[in-house]
């Protein structure tokens, strides 16, 4: 997966488009956070599953993903200061929950946590440290670039989560990965929606086109916890109806899994993220 990560900034430079003047009302209304109740449901299910021996490949991916989620959190926190839009701060909060979920797995298997320093911009992996610097520099140039950075991070994160799902049959790891992927699909939908509102476009760099199209053409996934196979395990918080995707009627979940979907925004204009 190194090729993906070294290519990420080049991809942003190629796909960046010039911003046009567009109202920011949709973003400025606020982007909701719906992950708290679902996070507890995920923990409860995790505790019920039998532990299994983890492979060296699983350990490597879990440790990398822990810092990759931190990369997302740190970039969004930094860009939230630059652009003062709720989408960045709110999704940063969701990324913290993703980090916590991965730490739960690391702790359960006594795997060393690579996040020794939780400060923004601090990484044990030098590749991620460099990527943080590059992404922030790109995202500070314009709002369109910032939203493009967000979409690219979620694109990359999803590709890596799907790779983890492809190599593991550990039910605990799969449970967490399925639910992190659900959240990342919502984050990708959110950034693409905001990007389109600014006259921008996004072309996937890491997901294949069919998988990407399935995500953005389907509705936000909220109020559900998925099991290790990506099927609905439990409902939590607000949810339970199908809505419209970014480009039309949402009848599918993007990527992997199937379950309950809701409309892109509630009556307060908030978009579910996890």
C-alpha cells in the first residue's frame, strides 16, 4: 500500500479544480455527530467476541491504521482553524472515535500503540509525518483544495480498511474495520457534497471507480452497527430510513455491507458522520 500513500499528494494536484463562488450555507449550518451511542454498541459487541491469534500482517495494518486515523484527525483539526467550517472540526471528532476503536483492538491483543505522542502533527511513522505536512500545505491554499484533501484522505482510508478486511478472518478485527469503513464512507460523502457545492469535483485515486460510485450514489449510513460481515447487527441513535445519495436515490450502502440509511441531512441541516 506504499504506492498509494506516496501518490496521494500528486493525485490532489492533478484533480484540483478552481473554486467558484458558491454559498457556504450548507456547511455553515453544521455537520452533526451521531457516533457516540453507536460507539458503545460497538464496544459491547467487541467484548462478546472470542479473541483469536493475530498475524504479523494484521498487527502491521492495525498499527498503521491507528496512525492513519490520527493523520485524518490532525489534518482536519488544522484545516478547521484555517477555514472555520464545522465539517472539518466535526469529522475530526469522528476520527478520534476511529482512533479509539483501533486502540481498543491494539489493547485487546497487547499490541504496542504507535501513537506515543498524541500532539497534532506528531507521528512515529516518518511517511505519515511528511504526508501531514504536505496535505496541510495543500489544504490551506483554498477551500476547494481543503475539501479535496478531505475527500482524498477518506478515499485512501477506505482503500486501506478494505485491504485489511481482505486479509483477516479475525471477527473482532473485522467488526471494527466494518464500522470504521461505514464512518469513512459517510465522511467521503460529506466532503464530496461540500466540494460539489463549491463547484469542485473529485475523482477517486485509491478506490476503484465502481466502489466509489456506489458510495456517493447511496445514502448516508447512520444509526446502525454492522457485524463482522457488514450486515446490520444493531440500531442505535437516530436512523432507520432510506434517503437520497449525493447523485440520486440511495438504495445501497457504499463499498461493503448493507443496512439502514438515512437522508443526507436532518431538519437542522446536520449530516451524520458515523
